[in-house]
C-alpha cells in the first residue's frame, strides 16, 4: 500500500501499473491480486483509509471536552502532524478521488461531509459572527494549505509545523474581520 501511495502520488493512478507497484514493493505485480481484486480496489482502499484517518483525527480531538478555541488549536495541531506523517496518502486522496468507482466515491464523500461539518461548526463556535458559507470556504482553503506541506522540504518538520500553525490559526481567526482601509480588488461579476 505504501508503494502504491507513492507511485499514485508521483505518476497518477492511470499511469501506474500493478507491475510498477509490485516492483516498488519487492513482489511481482500479479502477487498484488492476493490482497486486492484490482488496481481500482487498491486505490479505493487507500483513499477511504485517508478519509477515515482524517475523520478519526477530528473525532479524537472533539471528544475531549475543551473550550472551542482550545479545541480549534488542538485540531490544527493534529491536522498538521497528520499531514506531515501521511501527506502522500492525502495527496493521492485529492488527486485521484475522481478515479474511484461510484460506490467508493459515495462512501468517501459521506465521511468528508461529516469531517467538513465538524470543522465548520467548530470555527463558527470560535467566531460566532462568522457565516457558515464563510467558514466552509475557510476550511476548504485550510485543506489546501495543509496539503502544501508535501511540496516543501521536510527536513525541518518542526519549523514547517510552527509556520503552518501560525498561518492556519491566524488565517482562520482573521476570516470575516473588518480591515480598516482594506481594498479588495477581486470581483465576481462578468462585467467588471
């Protein structure tokens, strides 16, 4: 599974053969059929595992009875640690989600909806004036920031974790705050 994760991340699902995975894992490609019916099933297992790990991480933090701000900080810490440890698996999740069959995609989408709802609810508890749409957008962008760790040199994970926490925590807390004199050049109308 580790070999498949790395190859799917580097080459993509379609460009990786079972022979490639077997060679990277030190077995023949057909030996993989002892564990998985197909390359698609292997991908489904990997992506569902990534979704379950993220969901479990959220549950573990939320099950502790702490004030919302402390919970948010702990959740950010846990997400950063998880991304540093399992970033390749999360990358495969994001890049290859569309390669899943319909049933696997539905199972993963269900897990992801619950995870997203928990983050959004928590952020709205920390920032009571924040709308749900704003919170959802912020959490989606948070995922993108977390995934960016895998593109960086990870020789100093403590530095990455500290900078990422500052960026994520500060960014989430800044969403929706008024900025005196701020100019927002972004427009969404087609006539602008």
